[in-house]
C-alpha cells in the first residue's frame, strides 16, 4: 500500500486522524495532569521534594534521551508498528504508576512511561505525514494540533477532578482505556508506512550516552552531589564527540547546526523552556500548598495559556512571516518574564480572579507570541533535508531544558526535603524560583534579539511550511512532559 494516498475527508482519513490525536493526546494528558496530582501523591507516598522532582523528571529524562531514536525506529521498521508498541508500553507503565506502593517504584515506572512516550510521540505526526495526500497534510496537522490543544486544556481540570474524586492513582490508570481504544482503531484503520530509503546503523550508543548523561546531571543537581554531576558532564562530552565522529549517521547529525540561526534558536528554546518547566512544576503545587486552592481550581490556572495559544499562535506565526521572527519572539519572551515577576507575588491569601488569572493570562499571551515564530524559525533555518531532524532536535532541546531546570532551580531556592509540607517555606522558595525564571526569560529574549537578525521565514518552501504547522502542536506544547 503506497504512502500518502488517504484523503482527510474520507472515513478512513477521519479514523487515522482520531488515532493520532488519541495517541499523542494520551501522552499530552499525562504531562498536564501529573503536576496537579503532585501534592496528593506526595502526601500519600510520604515523598519529599526530591521525590516530586523525580516524579516529573524521570519521565522527561527517558523521553528526551530516546525520542530521536524512537522516530528513527518508526521510519525503519514501520511507523504504525512502533507507534502501537509505544502506546502499549505507555499503558503498561501507566498501570505500574497507578499501582506503585512507594515513590521509588513510581519514579521507576515514570521512567518506563517516558520510553513509551519516546516511541509514540514522533510516530503520531509521522503517520499523518505518511498517510495523507500532500494537499491534505496541512489541514490534517492543523486539526491534530487544535484537538491536541483541547486535550491540553482539559488535562488540568481532568487531573484535578480525578484527584478530588477518585484519587491520584487514576491520573495514571485513565490511560489504560484510552490505550485500548487507540490500539483497536489503529490496528483496523491506520496503514503501515516506512522510509524505504532509510539506511545505515542506528545510533543506539548515542541514545544511551545521551540518556546516561542527562541522568547523571539530573541526579547531581537534585541531590546537590558533585560526582554524578561531573560524570554526567563527561558522558555528555562523550556524546558530542560520538555525534561528530558518526555524522551523518549520528543520532544528531552535526550538519544541522551549520546554520547560526538554527543554533541560536535552539539556545533560546533551551533557556525559555527551562524557565517554563519550573513554572509548570511549581505553580499548581504552590496554589494547593500555600494558597489553599482545590486541585481542580489549581489545575485550571493554566487554562488561559492554552486558550490563548489556540487563538493566537497562528496569527503570531503569520506576523513573524511578514516582519521576521526577531521582534515577536523577543517581545513574547519579555512578556513571559513580566508575568513571572507578577507570579512571584502569589502565595497565602491569593485570589484566583485578581491574583492568578491575570498573571497566567499574561504568561499565555507571551507564550502565544513567542512559540509559533520560534518553532517555525527552527525549520526554516535548517536545510530542507534536515527538516525532520531539526524538529526532533528542537523538541529534545525543549524537554532537556525543562528537565535540568526542574532538577537545579528548586534546590537553589531552598526547596528541598519536606519543604512542600510547609506553606511558608514553600512560598519563599516559590517566589525565588519565579524571580530566577524571570531572569532566564529575559536572557532568552536578549539572545533572540541579538542573534536572529534575518527573516528566515520570508520565503518558506511548501514542504517546510507543512512541517512548520506541526511544530506548534502537541509535539512541542509548552506543557507537555513538564
């Protein structure tokens, strides 16, 4: 069966779209609902701050380290096959999360979840690209992005409701019926596809080195231990050396960094998403621990951001094409920095309508202005032959930024041990982290302003435009995996 033969308006086309939305939405829901459950699961499993950090980071660690390899496996062995393996793996790991008797087992299960996510996340978009006729792909990707945005909006409310009614374990167990539905529909309606030109060796050693390097650095930062931190840095250096030696068959071909704009935008991505990772990790916890919000109300705090992204991201992308990405990116990131300064005032006695809603709405406005130009610039600045690699690299960079920031910044701000059991201590640390994150946003804005001087979006080819549409969607949603 040839690739790219299905029309979006056909019955089979709708089934394919439903499968990819449910599959990626399952991973997206997990990324948005878990943070809401952190206070409840922390109390239930008697976890300290390090336990909460690892609950978030164990998933992001394996996902960031293996996502590029997951995409390559799908291209080589069949995108539907690898996607379905990822869905099943993710569901089984979710069951282990929901049944975990202690925080150590939960962290191990979360790491396994990340492996499943690394298999299914790139597969969902690749299936769309390979299944639909060329002229229908932009519409299919747009629908996938919009429906994924709905999942992002529903996620925090669903997570809060599950925590309040059924308990935190159902935040993970809800993935099981979703996975059964995805497997049933995909097995019947989604065609198999692969890249018949894919050759060479898989860079398994590169993926292992990347994951071990991130693990060592993360462990060293969370525990403030120098030996794992140094070991992680050395493994990271070994990873870079291996990529240079194995290019172009490396996990990350060094040729993709030939563009100075591409390199600069990825640096902006790293710093910006690092700051956002801290916000998504701590805000909903602060609202419950210190401000006394219910899980549902705390979970709804980020809904304004999702709604604004759905409404404004495409307009921000069009503006960036007309005037260049430099000013929308810089302005949007500075708005995020201003919102984080305001967020540093949230604490005991804060009111949702007057203190939280305006702040998160301002943050959402900044993210909406910055993310679409940023992700579009990533693709437009790379050579067309590197389009898929460029998107994957930027995705991994974003997740790595959030991973390392969640590991490093809370301990620096005094959020260690049993801090989340003490509203006063937690609030003090939260205020400090928001100020640090605001400074990071300001640094990202400065990098964008100084380094992105040309309008690389002025003449985007058709193929790049198709792929560009995907980069503002759940694959790189700010909340996913954080």
